[in-house]
C-alpha cells in the first residue's frame, strides 16, 4: 500500500511540475509572442500553428493527467488527440513555404540568405525558436518531429513500452537535432536565445516523460495513472 501511494504521489508530482512549468513558460514567454504577432499583423497560419503547439504540448497534455476523466477512457482518448494535434501543428508551421513561393522566385527557396530574410521580415519565429536555425534543414526537422508526435498519439493506447520510448524519442529529437545542426554547420552548441526560450518547456517535457516512465513500471500503475481506470484487487476468500 505504501509503495502504491508513493508511486501515485510521485507521478502526480511530476505531472504537476510539468504543467506548472508549461504555464510559467506560457506567461513569461509565449504570451508575449502571441500578443506581438497579433499587434503587428503577423499571426499567419505558420505562427498560429506555432502558438498552438506550445500550448498543447506544454499545458493541455499534462493537464489531461491531472483532471479526472469525465467519461470512459477520456484520458487516453484526449491524450491521443492532443499528441496528433501537437504533431499536426508542427507540420502546419511549414506553411511559410507556400507564402514564400507565392511572393518570391521559386529558385530562391534554396538561397539560405533569402530564406532567412523572408522568415525574419515576415515574423516567422518557429524555425529559429524551436530548431535554433533559419536554414532549410529546419523543414526536415519539423517533418520528422511532427510525424513522430502524430505517431506517438496514434500509439498512446498501445503497449506501454512503445509509448514511453516514443516520448524519449520526442525529447531526444528536441535536443539532438538543433545540437547536431549547430555543431556541424554553425560551430556552436546552442545559442543563448534557444536556451532561454526553450529551457522551461524542455524541463516540462522531461518531467512528463519521467512520469510516464514511472507509470510504465507495472501494468497496474499504467492502467491507473495513464488510462485513469481503477484497479480492484481480487476479493480474499472468506474465512
């Protein structure tokens, strides 16, 4: 009983920390972006996708694991939907390419200077804030990450081992893709701007991943913590 209580308490603490960090990130950073984008008329499709993905990933997903289910299998169903929406929003940020091709000669899409100028002047922030680069490699990063997030959502009601390693993959991609790009092409590790913009959300994502790892230790904790279904012990034989 004590062990079960400890696991439940630790899981709730990690999920709560994930949510709190996501909310703090929203108020200290993301709300300023949304306000500025609206004020300066830069809330285009790409920036809408970026605004939503930060909210879904940092607030909605951990919140699902704190609020009690209102209907059967609500937690697992809502989590699946949120991860799919989260991944779709990453892909939606790539809509800037359509804007670019409609306003610039098509061949300039391969000119890194023209792309950087277009993204900077157009107020497209996703590439630089999420992947630490304006380069076209960020398009590949977004596709990989978006598909991985959608796949995670599709598999969230499957085997617990699959789910927990998919969450590790998402966190690893967040860290390794900009790191490798910077090491090989920028001669740096991470920019200070990338660190200050992402550390709260990364900490939130790490806390959520650890919580799911804890839940995946046993089938009973997985069913209770992730599926939000009660486990009833077998009745003891009457004496």
